[in-house]
């Protein structure tokens, strides 16, 4: 959403290394490499001992007793056994043979669901309180440490996969590596590295005197013209981006731009999409204003993030192109409250209150018109770990609880291009599972109280409490 939140909370830190804190005798590329390496090393050395995880020896596990939600139909199935082998679901059924050597997880009295997927997070950033000068006081590598804290909170909240759509210093890529290797607990990460934007736009760092920082280029995602933006895509992919994030319009928390104005031309976004497609990557477009939304859809992006001002034509285009909407309602709720309570800078507060009346109507319209919607929160605009409140906001905007859950499971997996691996409790999928005590189809807020979390066959939470695992148990599982 107000991607400027995270742009200011993490990407601006990467762009704010001019005369203040500049490495004087290293070239830009070598400096980035040095900044990235400490991030992963520090994560490993400082946080290994704190890694919450699972008393899981691998091998075969049988989950019994739970009522299982079939997210594709929105109905419950009772009397099932879920047999897991390694990091995958091997079998689901009422007559599954459980080998004598299997370890049994009895989830009687629980509702079992697929692990949730948040399609719009910024794990390496926290709320900035409307100020970006904190970036001047944070050392290289700090963002990855912040990310380790937030990754754990996110996993404990039942989100076993996230699409992390922007962060500075390649800290999100370092965090993903640390999670994959079992150094810290966290969700599966699909990373964007630096978001792409025009000079002076929402993805840039604005509002400072021009001699204070070095002018960013494609390495940090700032590009202009079809050739430059394609080069920026390729650079992010080279250094670990799984998805390409662009700022197609202005934003709320960025300085110096109007909230809804277009910030890339049709030709530029087409070039981005073409370069991403060649690298087998999808493009997610931050977009508030109607014209910029339509331009991004016509250019072929996979998803519109936020979608604050949608009219009938924009809705029709989304349905025609199969474009997903990722509403990030929690972020809007947070910035509007921040504006009214005086926590945002004046320019951000003004933009938040300007765009808010349009936003809820747009999301209601998209839901009513059955636009494809994937769950996303913009966590980082608000504190991480509270992601499940997005379910409540979606239901209040007109979704059924079943559809809201589908948005965070099968639909999110489809947008990721990982429907064969994620998003349902079916044989062949990764063993990413969560359980709650209540009935989420009756009260979707039950999803805020996660009792059980399993990721890739490893239990990270049981009985509502974190469980310890070793790096060998948690590492290198899954995607």
C-alpha cells in the first residue's frame, strides 16, 4: 500500500548513504556485497539460539482428530488422517494407513487449515511513525536483524508463506537465505529486493537536500525509460528477486508526490513486464490512482497492490486480463488512524485522508464484481504478527469468511504460480498447516488465535506455544 512506508522504513535506508555514513574507498558494487554478507552472518550468530521451532525428527507424521477445512469448497471434512512424509503431504483420507513408526499429532478439538499466505509484506521494516530520518541512524545489516524478529512473529501468526514486496540492501534476500538454512524461524519468502520506481517517485527517497545522498540508479530500483527499467528488472533478478515490484503511482507515506498520479508510462511498464517474463517472474504494481491502475493492467502486471480508486472500466480490465487485486486493508486502516491521531507527517496525513474515502468503496466494488483477490496486508506499515486482522476487514467489506480464507490460501498460491505446492490440505502439497480452536467460518476472528503451526513438516507452534527446532530440522525444506 502506502509502499512509501516501507520504502521509507527500509529502502530509503539503502538510499541514504551519501556523505553521511558513506563507505569512502569501496565501489558501489563491492559495498553492497559487504553490506549483504554481514546481514546473513549476523542473523546466524545472534539469532540461532533464539530460533523457535519444532521437536521434529523428520520422517513420517500422522495428524489426526482435527476437523479439516476444504478451502476450495468452504466446507469441513471430519474423520480424516493427514499423513506427512518429510516436507510433503503424502495422503489425506478417512482410511489412511498409518505406519507404526509414524509420530502422531492429535489435533482433536481443532480446525485444521492450510498455512496462510500474505502476498504483501515488508519483513525487513517496521512502522516509522511517519518519519524517515531513522534511516540516517541505522547501520548496514540492521534491516536483516529487524526482519528476523518480524519473520518469527509472522510465522507464529500462522503465515507460512509471504511475498515480500520491497526492501533495501538486499536484506530480504539475506533473510530468506537465513530462513531456508534454518538459522532463524520464518515463513517461506518470495522476495522482490528493491522496488522499481521513477526518479522522484514513490519508490525513491525524497524530501532531502540534493547533496546529502548519492543519486540512486537501477541497482536500487530507480530507473527511467524502457531500457533502464528493463535493466533494473534484470539487476534485481540477478541478486535474488523472485518477484518484481513496481510503483506505478504515487503513494501515501512518500514525500513529494501526489498519492494517485501515474509514475510509469505504458511503454515503461510493458518493458518491465517483458523483462520479468523472460526471467520467469511476475510483476506486482503498487497503484492507487485509477489511471495508473489501468495502465498497469494493460501493460500486463500480475497484481494491483492497494487499488484505491477503481471504476467500472478498471474492474472490467482486471477481469479481462485476469489481474489480481491485493487490497492491503490493514495498511489503510493503520495510516488513517495514524493521520487522525497525529502520528504521520503532515504531507502523509493529508494524502491518507484524501484517498481513504475512495478506498473502501473500491474494495467493496471489486468483491461484489468477483475480481480475483489475493490476501495481502502491507505488514510493516503496522506491526508484524497482526496479519490475520485482514480477514476481519475483508469480511466487513463484503467477503464471506470462506472466500477470505481462500484469498489467503488457494488464490494466493495461484498468484504466486505455486498452486501445485501451496494453499490446500491435499496430497503432494507442502506440509504447511495451521490449526485453531474455534470455527473460522462462523467467526473469522478465530484465525487470530493460532494454536498450531507446521511449515514443511516441522512443527513451530503447538498448544499455542512456540516449539524449539534445530537448524538441521528447519533448514532447506520446501521451495
